[in-house]
C-alpha cells in the first residue's frame, strides 16, 4: 500500500511538472545555439551556446563539438584550430580581414582642431546616421596581410579600399561573408555600395568588386545590375556565385542565385516564383542547395547547375513540415547538416538524410527545459480574402487548450512589411509565450509575406493601408467565428510595419478590438519620410515623396493610408513602445502617437527604451518589455 501511495504521489508530481508553461523568465534562460561549421576532419559540428544573464544584463557563450552522426557534446575552448578559416587565402600566404578607417571629416574638431571640446557634427549629405549609429566619418575597409604559421597578422597590412568613403562589410549588419578569396589566391572579392551621402541613402545598388593583388586594380564584377548583389562564393569549379536583386531602391525584390559562368550571368532561380534566403554549393558542383520561405515555413531546396549542357534547370523542395530550416551548415552526398526551429522550440542543430528523408536531432540544448512544459498547439487555417485569394493564417492555441472554454485572442501584425511569417522562434515576439499566458494568437500571412509568390509579396508596396488591412480583418473575423474565442476580448499587437498596422487599425477597426500594442510603429507617413535614414525604402514603399502632388500612389500614402488621419476615431486603450536609438522608425513616431492618444483622452502608456534600437537587446530591458506587455494585456483585455 505504501509503495502504491509513493508511486501515485510520484506520478502526480510528474503531471504537475508537465503542466508548467513558458514564462518570460524561462524564455531568457534558454540556450541560444549558433552553428559555427564542420570541423576540418568532417567528423564534428562546432557550435556555440549563448545564455543571457538577467542579473548581469549580458550574455556569455560556451563552445562545443558534437559528432555529425549523433552522440554526446564535448565542450571546447579553441574553435579556430577545429575550423577551416575562409579568410586565409587558399595558398595559405595571406589573411583577409576588415577594420574601420576614419575617412571623412564630421566633427567640429575635425575642421577646427583648436576647438577640441566641441561636439558639433557637420554633414553635407544624407546617411548621417544609420539604424542606431551616427556617421562619424569612419568606414569598414577590407585589408590583407601575410600570415605566419600561427595565423597572427604580419606587419604592413594593405587596405584594398584606401581613401574610399565606402563600406565593406556593409553597415550595419554585414560581416566577413562580404569578402572572399578567389580560388587561385590572386584576388579578393568584396561587397560594397560605392556611393556616399544622399546617393547612399536612396540606393540599394551594392556590387561585387574584385581587387587583384598583383596589379592593385579593382574591377566591378556586377556593374550591369542596379540592385543588391550580395553573398559571393565560388563553386567547386571556380565560378563566382552570388545573390541578386534587380531593382535599385527595392530592398524586398526577388532574390535570385546567379552563377558567373564563362562570362555569362546564369540565373538559376529566374523561373521559380519565390525568393532565396541563402545558398550553398554541393561538393561536386552539380547542385546548389538553398533556403526559402514557402507556405508559412522555411525549407531546404536544391537546383541543378546545367553548365554547358542543355539540361533544364529544375528547383526541387527537399524538406517538408511545420518547421523552419534556418541555416545550412554543411551538405554531403547523403546528409544535410542544418539548424531548425518551430514556434515552440528554439534553434537546434539537425542532420537530415537526403535519401531516406529522415531527421536526427544532434544538439538538445533545451530539451530538458521543454520536457517540463505543456506547450501550445499551432494550426494552419486558410482564409478567403476579400479579393478572393487563399491566405494562410497560423492559429496558436494555449497549452491544455479546452474548446469548451472562451479565450482572449490577439491579432499579431508582422513587421517588414515584406518579411516571412514562418515557424521561427523569437525571444521577444514569441508566439509560444503569448499562448502560454492564456491567449489565442492569430498570425496571418497577409500581403507582403515571402513564400506565396512574388506577386503576393509585392502587392503591399504603395498599398500599406489597402488590401493588407482587409487581410488582417478577414483573418481575425474568420477565427472569431469559433465558439472558443471570446469576441469581447480581442487585442491587436505588432512592431515596425506591424506597429503601423496597429495605429492604422485603431482608426478603422469598428470596435472589434479592446486593446492595442504598437512597438516602433510608423504613425505619420509624412514625418517618417522626413526623418528615417534608409530613404530608398520609403521612396519605394510609399511610392515617392510627400511633396510629389501629381504622384497618385504617394499622395494616397500620405493621406488615405496615413494613421494620423484616423486619430479622431481612436477609442481604444493603446500601449506605445519606442526605442530611443531607432533611426529606422525614429522616436518622433512613438511620441506623436502617444501625444495624440493622451490629448484624445485615451487610456495609453508610453514604454520608452532610451538605449535600444529597433529591437530590445539587453536582457533586463527585455524582461521589462515582457512584463509591461503582459501587464498591459491583463489591465485592458
């Protein structure tokens, strides 16, 4: 009897543990896995695990290896000796790297050395600030130097961009993927947008340049293309390969794989109606593997390389399922080593057998944490839009969902505006966490989402407040037909373009929603055009400038599609979140919205992060964000 009682209590305790749900504190204790590559001997995956410390307000990392065939992880202290260094020339003689170089005069003391205590900044063109950093006249330049046996740089490095006020790697997000060695070690290829000032702010025309070590001359390998040219690599046969967008000023154009083959630019994905995220060559040079969004997920694809043959180019999807293949780490004849996420699980490293179509999870950094949780359930729903199209809507249901109960429900508005809404795992806008707090989450793949064809993606440009708003309302109206949705407790949340969506819907929702949350959202399209830094974005997506009175698309953006023109209809509580160092959607957008809400007598709150940019990156600030987010929902929903 005593044994039975102990067993019963033990079983009950397990059930209690299994019913725990995700919390903001636990979310930020999860290990964040980054695959660094395959070891030189091909036997192990090398990776890091970063763990944020809320107490210390910073993150620390540890490094590990794990066999590619599966097994136990081993902690290591030195990763350089394990991994091949792409920055060392193939002949082993040189090292390529980048450093910041002061080129332009910007500060008062640059012009007037005797006034060294002045803090004036002087600009003669745009690009005076970018994302979260002011331009101080410094630019990333590519250098190379000799390399001794211990891989320490030798003296007298050579700046291959000497005197140029251009960047490589590209700011603010570029890294050493922006430069590579040629297979013969005779040249360095690098990505740069070689325009400055105002021209820089209105253009996306990056090119791939080749610097010859012997002649010291630079040539432009992609001069004919006017849009983005990025991610250069060489095929096993020595053919330059890269990603390309065709149109200047359009940051969300179709991204294609280009192979420079015998003087001909061969577009491998020209006839495939989606956009490539990243790619990797097969070892034999006969195929290119790539990642792309498709129907609400990101999957692994392959495309054959025909070379001089007349074989048709064919794109084939290799992986299927409700998850995202996030990174390609390495691909052999039989297996693809990749990373994966889904809405309930942070990134881990997997091996996918290309022939058997089976998965093997290699790293299990967060398995123990998830095993103690009751996780939400996510469902696909296809909704007919007002213009008769089929739209995917992700519906995320709370843990231990009971269809006989009624739940408060959140419409999630994605940023971008052109970005995929797939099975990714965010550490801020986390659907699993939202649902675990008792909310149903409705996440529509509205117009502007990758993975549903280029036309679907492009329709949002110049139409910010048009069909896409009807897509949002179609999604929430469809889901609220379910008996388990509490129609009296609907909220609407989003960031960036999603924040714009919140501001706009607040004026047209016809009392559907009981509360709103907008983070770094565009509130006034006219002042946004006058203060944002990547002007090319607004030129394209707004249709032009607000002073172009004969431009029908632009005038519609600044009038009909401007949230400020609907403030008189605001009647719902709203939380407004703004980063002080966000230069993409500058601080005035949040200030204008909060001031309007307050003067209108609307229950509103401003959550201001002075040192954060378009995101919230510091652990303690992230915790405040989460606490205020759910506090607001509890108060108003």
